[in-house]
């Protein structure tokens, strides 16, 4: 038998190596010129450790009928492998090109191997940037294992694998690979195993994956969505990056239809358990290698040997159906933060979230519109109410974004989960939820402090809070709340942990501290409100302060409103604090009930309780409508009342202007009572 043995070791270039008679070896080129003198050499060719080899010329490996293996490795100076360098090698079953400097994919279209199991290793070629069309056509007509990993490949063009039968295709660790053209597998059979782990792919081709049995896409963080699941019909095992993709695959596998007529099970090999043909990937790491025990697409039929029938083929391709539903194995599995469910989780929550967000947006926009267009003087209470309305409006917009995505992805959220949770939409929604929620808490605390300060200093007008001071206080609150909302955007916790886009990531100590600080901020605000209302109650009951009917009425109203707000937040704070210390008392699924019915309910109720249902708001509304030609009579009545009240204040102040200091202090009471009355109407 004719054999070929060619070992060329370029440690110091050709100056330290004597070429065989059948080839010419220059300082940077390999050129074979003898076509019949390799009869006494082994069928292996190896080129290794060269620092000067730059080119392998055309027909370098030509008509070597017994050559079975070629290995070109660690030749970083090799820049060119000319077209037709590998020609007519019918017994070649192994070709390896690794750690070279080639920039163009080697031409292997004229190998014409007849071996049944061809293995192609092209790896660690960092300057190899693309796989052009028809790259593998003519290499072999049999099934092939392609290991094309650790290269610099950026793109795989259309028809790249045309004319091939692919058992296994490994593209892992091509970290710059971003595009596999939709028609890359057009004209090809297979692959049975596809490994795209640790690549930059954003999507897989929607065509050509019908034969994939095993899919590996671990550490492929840019792959945020799967191709149409109908195109993965043969899939039996998947090791992916995101657990939501496994939710989508398992749900699809459960609901897709399979023929179950026992008469159709006629010995077809397609019904075999793929685990019998592929060794299971232990751990499923990106560096694991699937060992193929036999080709994924055998072309032999199943024969039944029986004494009575002999060798009879009972396989009918036209009845090639499976009797039982095949099992799909997928990792990673769903976890506590990402259960396999829609965003809303429950049907009644889907209705409630729309009801609440519409009321929140409409109510708070109405409050802002009326207050900004009102001709009345902007007082401190009005200013704080505007701040509260804006904060609650942010919560309403957050709910609207969540509800919209829930409707768009209903029943198939798992297919879009990562695209939503890691996208700008979820980050924006999460920022609005934290910023709006904390600003609302801060504003409610400020309103309570302002009420306490006003009531306890009713006879000292000069000590009351003015608009400039209130603006400074709210500016500080804005800075604090903006900081809280932006920290998850810069890596402290994350909005991508759950579908509701809330900062529930407590994996790092810094993230855990951030969540605890937010919760303590809310608890501290609640304590401030409680203390202020105890002090207000004691001040109102003090007999030394006469005429406090208006103060009492205002205090009671504010107490009911603000305590209602914080009581709604109490369940969330309780369960959130336990979860922050990694002792969760409620699942994410059940927590959605709290997040929808308790967390945003204040944003829906506040504009009505604080503004829309008050007399002052109705007065401003009538005045605004009178400008547009409506309700002029009602507006005139309110203007007359305001005019009379102002005249009464001026007359009382003038009568006591020259009195004693005590009289001067008492003269402030009519003005203060009027102000308190107006503020009471606001609340």
C-alpha cells in the first residue's frame, strides 16, 4: 500500500532542515513538485513551530492518494494558503490548521475526500475574519465534524456550508462572531450539534437548524432571543445562557403536536433517544466537547434478523414518525427570580395594572395641568402637591410600560424576556419606579413636616416655611432620589433581575447595602410621619392655643391620607427587608400582587384624595374652564368669595396695626386662619 510520511519542523527555517527529494523547501514557501515518489512514507503530514513559513502554494498537497492526516500548527508567520493547495486527497480524514496568521479561509474545496468521517480542525487563527460562500463545497460528500473555534471570525456568509453534511459544528470562543447569515446553512445537511458558546451573536439563523439535536450557546450574552422555535424541530438537548430561553423551549416542546399512532412506529432511527448517540455534556460548560459516538444522520436502514424472514428491511421512510413525545433537556432551569410565566403572572393583575396606571396618569396629569394654569398664588402646599403629583405620574408611566410589554408578550414572554429585561426599556421603567417611589415618599414626609411646622408656629408668621425654602428642600430630595434611581444603572444592583424591572439583585454586598438603604429610607420616612402627627395632635390639644378648629381638621385629614399611604407600603417593606437579608418570605410570583395592588395604588389615589376632591381644586378648575368660555357663573362665585375673604383680612390687620405686641400677634390670626382654611381645602 502506498503511504506518505512528511514531517517538516521549521524551528529555524529551512536552513536547518533538508527537504525530501519530492518537495522544494524555500525559506518561506512549501512547494511540492513530485507526484509519484511518496510510496514509502507514512500517511501523515505535519508542519509545526515555524517562524519563517509564509506561504503554502497551489498544488502543495496534490494527488497524494494515501495521505490521511494533515496538521499545520503554530506557524504564526504563515499568511497565505494558495487556492488549490489541497487537491485530490481521497483518503484524507483529518485536516488541522491552527495558530497561524492566515487572513483568508483556506481553499479546501478540491480535497474530494472519500472517507466516511472527516474531521476539520481550524482554530486559534486570530486573523481569520469570515467564512465566505461555498467554503466547504467539494471537501467531502460524507459527514464531517467541523471544529472552527477560537478564531477571529466576525461573519459567516450565505451558503457558507453549501454542499456539506455536518455532524457537528463548533464555533465557540469566536468572540467577534456577530453574524451568521440566514441562508448560511442553505444547501447543507445538518448540523446535528451546534456550539455557538462565548460568541457575540445577536441571533441565530431562522433557517437551516431543523436538524439540530444539541444546541450549546453558553456565555453568549448578546444572544437575547431565539430563532422561530418551529425551526428547531429536532432539538433534544440545549445548554444556553439564559433560563428564560429554556422556559420558552420547554413550553414549546410541551404544546407542540406529535403523531402518536403506534402503527407509525416502524423502526425508524429518528425515534431513537439522542442520548444514545451523543454523550451527555457534563456540566454543559463552553469548554466541554461533545463526543459523537456515531453519525447523527446515518444513511443505513434498520434490518431485522429473524430465522423466518432473514434480513428484511422493515423501514418505510414515508411512515417515518415517532410513537412517543421526545424529551427535551435544557439548562439553566428557571430560578426564583425568573419563573416561567408572563410579567403579570395572574389574569386579574393584568386588568388591575391597566386600571391603576390609567387612573394614575390621568389623575396626576389633571392635577399638574390645573395647578400650573391656575391664576392663584403658588403657595407652599400647592408647590408640594405639584411635586407629589409628578412623582406619582412617574409611577403611572412605569406601570404603563410594564402593562404594554405584558400585553405584547402575553403567552410567550419567555421568548422576549432577556431582550426586554436587558434593554433600555426595562432600565427606564426601573429608574422611573425607584425615582418616582422615593420622591413620593420624600414629598409626603415634607408635607407632614410642613404641616407640623405651620401648626406649631401659627402665631409666628415670620417663622413659617416660604416657597424658596420649600424649593431648596425639594431640590435636595430630587438629588437623593435621582441618585437612588441611577445607581442600578451603573452596576449597583440591577433592574434586569426580574421582569417587573425592580432592583432585586442582592448578589454583591454593595447591592445588598443599596437595597437595605432604600428600605431604611422608607422606614425612616414612616417614623418621621408618625412622630410629626403625634406632635401635631399634642399641639392641637394644648389649651394654651385657642381657636384651632381649622388646624384640627387639617391634621385629621392629613393623618388619614398619609397613614393610608404608608400602610399600603408596609407589606412591601416587610417582605422586601426579609428578602434583602436573603430570607425571602414570599415568591416573586406572589410579590407581583403586592407590587401591583399596593406599591402603585397611592399613585392612583393621591391626586384624587389630595386635590381633585377638594374645594380649592374645584375653584381652580372652574376658573380654568371660564377662560375657555365654560362655567363662568361658578367661577364668578369663587372669585367673589376670594375677594371678600381678602378684604376681611386687610380690615382686621389695619384695625390692630397700632396695638400692642400681643394685639399684633393676634391680628395675624385672621390671615393665618384664612391660609389654613385654604390649605385645608387643598387637602
